[in-house]
C-alpha cells in the first residue's frame, strides 16, 4: 500500500523534517509527475487500473479541502492531474482488458448468483457495482456496523457483521486486509474465493476450494506483461512531456507547482 502526503513548501520545510528513511521526497514538477503516474494507474501492479483515479477524486473533493490558499492550490492540482490522467488513459490505456479489480472479479465469478463481499473500504466500494451486475445477490461483510449501514443505504445489498458471518453456498470476494482463518473450515467445498489481498494473512484455503489469489490473477495477465512493460516505458516519456508543458505554462505565474512538495511512501 502506498501513502502520499502533499504539502506547501512555504509552510512545510521538507528539508528540515525528520522523515523516516522509508519515505521519498518529490518537489515541484517531479512531484507532479509522480502523482500523475499514480493516478493514471501507471505505478499500479494492474497497469491502468481505474480505482485509484476515483480515490483521488474522493480525497480531494471540494468539501474536504481547506478554505485557504492551500485549498486553492490543491483544487488546481486536482483538476490538472485529472485532465492529464484522462489524456493518458484515452490515448494510451484503452483496450487493455480487465484493468479494474471489479472487472477481474467478474471474470472469475462468471454466472455466480450470490456473493459475499468482505470489506467496507475504498476497494470494496469500487468492486461492489461490478458484483451487482447480472442481478447477483450481494452481502457485504464487515466489522463496522455503521459503515455497513451506510453501504446498505447506497446499494441494493444485504449486510452482516464479520463475527456473525456463516458461509453458505455463495462465492466469496475478499477486499479488506482481514484474516478469514476462523471462517475457512466452514466454507463449502468448491466455493469460489476471489482474494484481492496482497498479504493473505497466512490464511490457508487448501485444495478443496476454488481459490484465486491476487498473485494468480496478476500471473494470468502475464501474456500481455511484456507489452505492458514497453507501454510503461512509453508512458514515462508521455508523463515527462505533459509535466514539462505544465511547467512551461506556469512560467507566467508567480507561483507554479515548485512550492508544493509531495512526500511519498
């Protein structure tokens, strides 16, 4: 999981900050390039994945931004990143196949009519609309009852707390960093389990279940990996060109993006 911090260099002196050695610091248009690569899905393991763009929009929506000059800068940054990301996606990232986690889930669920989705966070919310296709019955499983109620108010799903869950005949999609160790013995033989966790928490699903790990999903896409690697190299050049254009545009302003450092983990 990647964590980003965006700040104003006039307020936050990153050169003096005591940052963990695990953090990298990017300033000005180097920060812009990094952010554009992330939001465009270029840095994602699933090249061109679309969930990250939706997360970026949600985090930087107007009502969450400060009502000051930093907020104005962040709005401008957000709008330019979204514009440039769309340019990259429409010009270079079309027709890549299942480039969303929901699309991958659908590939493995096929005609499955009932699904239990574990998770109430961003990934689960992005996968959920795909699971609801084909008139599937979806139950969302989570630890936080209030979050579950919020999801049930927005989507036609059933909800259940993790401690009350008992598996039946439904497929299972895991979209949260939780362990299912206590639940696995109760899962029926041949049940489809689609696991989006990069860390499986040591869960052992054995051989009696139709278990699809995130790693195996990525491996199934290896046929186009060489093409994607070449595409990533092309996109590095495209991103640099876009950032240079933005930098040239800013020369007419007192402040460009040089005063906004981006600290990335």
